[in-house]
C-alpha cells in the first residue's frame, strides 16, 4: 500500500516592514476592514504535495535557492541605501540634541506667553485618586532676572547654572480653593552643567528641602493676593537635562492661611500620605501643573523656528 508523502509546511518569509504601514495591511487588520490579510511568501503553500503539482524535487530546491539569493540582494540594497541616506543628510544625533537644547534656551523671548502659560490648563488624572483638574491662569509676572524671586538658599543651589530669565504665572483650580505659581527658569548653562546640577538635586534630595522652596507670585485683586512665603504648602523643582530650564511650582490655599509644615509634592502625592497638605491634594496641584507646563515647553521646542532650521 503506497504511503502518501507530505511535505513539511513552509511558513511564508516576512520581508522588511514598510516605513508607513497601511492599516489594511496590518497583521491585526483581520476581517474588520473587509480585506483579506495579504500573505507574501517564497515557500510552498501549506498542505500541497510536490507530485500533485507535478514538480520535481530538484526544481523546488533551485527555486528556494534563487529566492533566498534575491532576498539577500534586496535586503543589502535597502540597508546600504539607508546608510547612504543618513550620510547625505548628515543626520547626527549629537547635532540634533544640540539644536534642540539651543532652541529651548531661546523660547523665553520667542514664544508667546499664552503658549508657555496657557489661560487654562487641563489636568486629566492629575488630582488625588486620578481625579481630573482644571487650572485657570489669574496672573502673569513680568519676566525677571531672578533677583528677589527665589529664596536665597534656592538661588545659591541654582547658581552654578546661572539665570538668563525667569518666567512665572499663577493659577487657581476650578473651585478657587487653591493657588499655584509655576515658574520656568531659563539658565545660562550648557548641557553638562545641567546634568551635574540635576545629579546633585537628585543625590542630595534638594527638591525636598523646605528651605529650598520656590517663592510664589501674588497678584493684587486676585484670589492669590495673599499667597506669600508663609502660605506655601507644597512644591516641586525639576532640573531638565535636555534643555537649559528649571521647572518649578509651589501651591497653597487660596484663603491665605499659613502653613506650619509644608510638604514636598513628591512626598505629598505618595499613596497613603496622611498630612493635611497631602489630604487637601496640594501636592497634586503643584506637581500636576508643573508637569503640564513642562510638556507644553517641550512641545514648543519641537515647533520653534530655531529647531526647524
């Protein structure tokens, strides 16, 4: 009795992924798009027998050998073309980073205030327990040279980076229960100096020292009129390493109550924190607003004329 010999199924070989994939051709498209998933392969289809097709074993081997050679040549050509293209474009990672860093440093005089400090800022999931937040800008400080705008000890800690310009704005939450000043301190430092400063802040936990809190900006005839040094409740300070910028925020109650024991946002936002500052969500106010202003800063860098040129 003759035994039917079956070939071992050969899986289709996958080629290089396209640069811009078409959703219809994605592996997960399935039948949702109404199209069949294209299968491109150089092997034999599954469940077919050579003898049923009338093919000789030698011809099958030759076809596979030729197909493999073609794939090798095409792959080598694509890789070589990509390398040559990067040389022609002089696409250097270092030069790109330097361009981004320089563009960030010039934003303080080239970007409108509404772009750096939007009139309203949405903070989805920025509150305690993932609650949403909405902040409204109530005052923008004149740009400053940092003199008098920082506590002496904080100014001393940031002195290695220098102060090019300081921009500040004060916001309140949707209920006008809290006020928060957010600042962008543009430094004169190069990238290496900023990295060293960030390392020091992280190693010595300078961002959690209450004697290194940023100062608030109190504006007359606003709910932040009484927002002074004694009203500071929570704060955050972030030294960026990909831009010559220090981002900070400091928050407090809008009723001008004094705070005996302020708490850094990193501690006040921890799960299980029980202090009055943490329970009120003032750590989330400072951290959430600072994070979103920082995101806006990064977005401004990528769209700035200096960066695109």
